[in-house]
């Protein structure tokens, strides 16, 4: 699915479904998952799961009395079959610190020996 454009986002932050937010909020409270002043780092692929989680966390950041920060990280595997670069302007439009890391994972995997040693 396409990533929402920066212009779509600036019009209105996406609000997750209420039932989902209620379940997430209950789990956070029950398991004490976020403590005051925690710094969360979300791995963002650009798929529906990680984008949904990002928007749930942004929603909770506004609603919860517990202050916490969110940063985002994407690993760009430098392969033609997956280009996460459209996420850069989108995440920047959210005002979040973004760690965009290019790693040629396929090349590294092809040159690694047993137990990850370099051949």
C-alpha cells in the first residue's frame, strides 16, 4: 500500500480505531510498558503494521499523562526490490527524529561465511 503523502498527513494526523487504542492502552497499563520519560525507538519498514504502530504511539503520546519520546529507525537494505526512501519526508513531516541507515544487507549476507564471519 502506498505511504500517505506529506500533504495528506499535514491536513490531519491519522487517528487509529478506538477499539484498537483501548486494547493497546490496556496492555500498556497492565504490563507497565511505558514509564515516565522513556525514549522509544520504533523500527519502521513502511508496511501497514509498523505505520499503524507509529500512529498508535503518536496518538498515545498526546493522550497519556506519562511523557515519552518517539524516534524512528529504518534500515535501507540497498536493494532494488525494496526502497524505503519515501518514508524520509513522511517521518520528517511528523517532526520525529529519524535514523535512516543504509546497509547493503544482501551483499553482506553473500560474503559472510559460517556464523557470520567474513569470507
